[in-house]
């Protein structure tokens, strides 16, 4: 029987993508650089838990020349084993005359392997979670005599995609009033979870992110199917900086999961500075001038809207869009709708009074607006609370009571 040995054959494989919304990407404690040791070494980004992945086998350096056998790879996250099943195509068989030529190496080493022989060969070998370089070597023999093939040194880079020890139910990033970011998250369960780290970066690259907590944040529900709520104040976040955050869960098995939490710009809230006047008697059907001032440490451009409120009947709003378009609006409490001030000067009325803009200045942190208001009688008679409210573009809102006026005939 004549042999034709084709050496240094390689694997070409389908790229496995397993994505479940909300499932964390696995991060190995030590990633292995999978440098190709043969011309067509294929990198798998993920090897799903318990899912058989078919692998066509090819001649060395010839992905257009498949050999007459296929392989199937299955990883078990719980057992931390890799099962390699090789099946010859019809008319061919594995070389059982020389079983020593059937083997698997992990990172260049042959681990203890359990074999099941027959028409197919199944090899079960230990393999930890993380990235590994795997070589598979088999011989294939023709049932009809004449030829056989040798398939040697198939290589691929595997990274088992195992369920993390935490099911994340939700998370939220909130700017703190003075500085920093409040990181909040809630878990659905914490099976085998020791605790958490919070990673923060100035780019959306988790490998460049730093751990901001000095010590691991311990799990409050270790081994539980019931989750918990957590809060952490990141006081090292710098005002004016944009950050990306990730939550890292620390598994008891040494396998960690990474959960992207999005990004946030560290911001300071606006300030309702002043209004003049804040007290006194104000006659109906007469124009009265009110000067209001708002500030934002991030610049007046960060103010999304600013309200002057006379009770709940007269609310006049300054509003700025992200594109820098400014409008003034008057609230109609009877219809629950806003209406734009129009004309020169900008003016609008509702059933309780009139509002017009007499002047506006914007400089540095300060937004200053001069309004003129006319109250209708008798619907506005009596004491009315004066308040200011402002919100910035990140969504931080402040409301301040500034005084009380008395509207008379």
C-alpha cells in the first residue's frame, strides 16, 4: 500500500459568533498571543459552552484542498475540557494501525487525553478558560487501499466563551453634584461571584481602562440566585472629562466577566443665581421687569433650559437646542402646552398674563435674561411664589425658591 504523507496541514474554520444581549465578553487572566505556526492558522474569538463547532480539515497551506475528514470541537465550561471528535468521510477511516499519530496539543503540550476509538475518534482533554493555541494531528486511510492522507499540525486559537458568574439586571452612571461619578448597578444573580471591579477609560477600549476602586467590591449575594443593588462613588473622575465605564465581575473559578456600562461626561449642575425683584406688591395690567441670572460651571452653553416661575400660572422658559438654537416659550396651564414668544420684542400671552423678553446676555458661565411680565386680573390676584429652575444638557436639574410677590389691583 502506497503512502502519500502531506505534512504541516492546517485548519480553516468558520468564525463563531455567539452573541446574547447583555452577555458579558470573557476576559482571560492571561491572554496568549496566537502566532500562526502554520500558514492558515485561524483565530476563534469565542468557543461557546457546550456547543459543537464543526471544523473542516485542509491540507497544509492549501485551504482549497480539504482532506477526507472533519473535526468537531466542544468546550465544557463547568468541566473545563475540550472534546475533539474527528470523523472520516465515507470510504475513508482513521489510521488505527498507528494510534500514536492521533493527538492534540494545547499550547505546544500534549495533555492527558481520554480516547474513544471507532469509526470516529473522540479525544477529551483538559483546557482552562482563556486563550489557547490548539494543534490537532490525525491520519486518514482509504478503505479501498492505494492511498492515505496524513493531516498534521492543525492549529487554531481558541477562547472559550463561558457564562460569567453574574447576571447584570441594570446599571446607571450619574454625575455627582460637586465632582465625580456615581456608578450604580443591579444584579439578577451572582453564582460563584466573589465581587466587582469598576474599570474606567478615556476611550472605548477596555484594555486601556484602569480599575478605580482601591479594593475589590465584595459580593453581597455570593452563590445566590437573588441579585443585589450596588453603588460606588468614583471621586477620581475629573470635571469636564468624558469617561467610559465597565463593570468587571470576579468569578470564584478565576474567570472574570466584563460588562460595558456606557460613557458619561463629568459635569457640574447649573446654578439658579438670582432674580430681582423677589418681593413687593405688583399691580395687574401693568408691565413689571424681572432680571434673572443663571450660571453653569461648564459654561452658559451647557444650560438646556432655564425657567422663571410665578406660581404655577406664569412659566416662561429659555431653551437652547444642542445645535445652539435659542427659543423662548410660555406655558399654558389650561392646555398643558408650550407656545413660542414671537414678534419684536418677543411676546406671548396665556390666560393669566403676558411675557416678553427685554434683553439677554450670555458670557462665560452666566446667562442673564430681562423679562417683562403683565399679570391679568382678577385671576392672578394674591400671593405668588417666585422660583427658578434650570437643567443642563447631561440632565442635571435644580429648582430654587427665590421669594414671594403680592399681586394687587
